[in-house]
C-alpha cells in the first residue's frame, strides 16, 4: 500500500460546527504532515508529527487541533472556523522527518468550505 | 519572503516539444530539491528530486538540472505529452526535511 488516504473528500461546515478530517497511511512512515492550500497558492505547512509526537506547529490558530492516535492515523479537528479557512487540506507522510531528501507522499486532500 | 520562487505562473507547449520549468531559491542551506505534479482536486505527486551534490538527475522523460552557484533549478520534459498538463511545484528541503514550495507553474501541452 503506497497511498495516503484522506476522508472526507469534500466537507461543508458552518462556523459553529465541529468536524474532523482524517488521514491514514500504511507505508510505515513515521512522519506525517498537514498542509493547507488556497487556490493558486503553494501548499503551506500547518503541523508536523514525528513518531506520533507533535514536532512542529506553524503558529496555526487553535481552532485547528491535530491529533495522531497511532503511527498510521492523523486527524485534524476543526471548531469555530471562519470562511477564510476554506481551502484544500492536504495530508502527507514521509519515512522520517529529520532526514532531508525524502519526498512526501500526499493524499488527495479534503476540500473544505466554511459557510 | 519567498525562499522558493517559480516566476512563470503558466507555460504552453506543443505536444512533442520540450517543456522547461524554472525555479529559483534563496536559502543556501537547502540540500534537496524536488518537483511535484498536481492535477486539479488531487494531492501533489512526487516526480523527481536532486541532491545538492549533483547537477543533473534523469528519470525517463524528466530531467532536473541544478545550478548551485545561480541557486536555480529547472525541470525538462522531453517529449511533452498532453497528459503532462498539470501544475508543477518546485520544492526544497534541508536536513530537517521541511519542504518549502514554490508558487507553481501551470503547464499546458497542446495536441
């Protein structure tokens, strides 16, 4: 299995809702990442997990809450989002976080719309 | 301050010809460079990479060239095919394996 699976593919939520994005990989990768991509912009890093521990938080607002229940799963819990948070949320994994040169394997993303 | 830049937002090429996508970077600590291809509504797909100790890496129709002194890299696709039409992102990393992406170039290959 060489894929990163993200669910749901599309999500529409109100500003008072609570929802979660899920990401799963079975490649034995020990680093997992959340990226946010707005239209016509490059992916922007949000969080990095290394060996199931939060390694990097790129000053992301607390309305985004990551969770890594085990080495194969990565969640992103959403609460009280704003319309400007609408974007494509990408999950990625790599064999290790602390060694350069490993390409990431990306999931297909969740298209989030906040209304 | 953008550390990785792709100055051409779009490129149009005839099928069978060469596509050349360019990327510039400012951070001399970057030691790996990667190209990703992205179709609409899909995540980026890894294409090819190059270490800073090399100046060329080839994989089938794709070749990446690195000019460290100019802090410039390019992706050559020969021959270009309509299926190559996508957005191409240049990315750079250092020992921490944190990828920094360029803004992307939309390649359109016309039949």
